[in-house]
C-alpha cells in the first residue's frame, strides 16, 4: 500500500469514527431528554437535565438557552423526533466542549469557522465535522485509526480476508488488539484507570467504541480493496491478542499519574 493511500485511509476512518461518536453523543443526550420529558419535566428543564449523565453535570455539554427561549415553537417541533433534533445542530444549540490547552492560531480559528472556538478559555466545540476540527481535537481519532490500520495490515500480511476480518467470530481478538493499542499510547491516570483492564472486562459501550474504529477502517478498504491491498508474507508468527494485551497491561501496572 502506498504511503499516501495509508494516510488517506487513516483520515477517512478517523472521520467516520468521529461522525459515529457525534451521533452517539446526540442519541444519548436525546434519550436523557425524552426520559425527563416523560417524567413531567418542561422542555427547558428536560433539556437542561439532559446535560447530566448518571446524575452528574457534564461540564463539556452546553445549551444555548437564550436561543431556545427565543425559538420555542421551532424547538418544540424539532424535539418530536431524534432526526429533527439533529437539525438543531446547525443552530449550535447543543455544544460539546473540548479544551485545546493552547490558544489556536488565527489561521486555525479561521478554518474552524466563527463561533466554534473561544480563545479566552481555549474551548472548542467538537460536535462538528471531523475536517473542521483543530489538529488537537483530531489527534485521538487519527491515532486510533492508525492503530486500526496496523491491526488490519498485520492480519492481511498473514492472509486474512476482508470477510474474515469483518466476521463476528473475530471481534473479540480485534477489539483486544485495538484496546491494547489505546492502552499503549495513553498514560494511566486516576481518571481513566478503570479502562486499563482486559478487553473482556470493559462494558459493552466501550467495547463497541473500540470495534467502531476498526469497522470504519474496513468499510473504507472494502470500497476500493485493490487500492488498500496488503501483500501476503510467509512464515509470520500467529498473532496472539491476549499475550499482547497482557504485556501492555503489565507495563502499565505502575504507570499512574495523580
């Protein structure tokens, strides 16, 4: 596979993963709103409560309450179905913040578009198309896509077909390797230590997030398989996901930042 094709594949896969993440965040938000509404809350109160998860405020989720108050009829109609609700995003009613931890350059801010970045607080709205995000916010998805590409190439070198890589029977092995890659490139901290466990011990949602990365990449490969083909190599050792996972976990045992 040509290097430029590898880079293109990584970018496309990362964009798809981000798109799926955005939709997942919105579906979860809308689900919380519907539950509150069914319990008798007003639209405004239900929307505000939807910013909470497991009873705790999520600081990264914000609502433009001023806009909501000024467009009550539009909002009421939009909240009847999830698909209608998604249309509110164009009005930036719901924002998911990420802190860039640096002030982006004028050129970066211009590319991102007006209103999507607050320089004074270094907050970026990441509930937008992947290609419009800052490089800082693209990084994790790009790194995840690179890891998925490595998994794909290693299996392909050993003769695995796209059908085999898409098979439900192989999801555990694929997920284990994707999760091991995440653990390898991330520092274990007090906030994320619950993720530094064997893949099988993760909750279903987290497992699916790992699989989504690989699935997005395979879907892109399937569009033009000849472009992203990998030459089969002889005499390679079999891949042992559990062994790889254990080696990463053992290395992270004492890697802890408070």
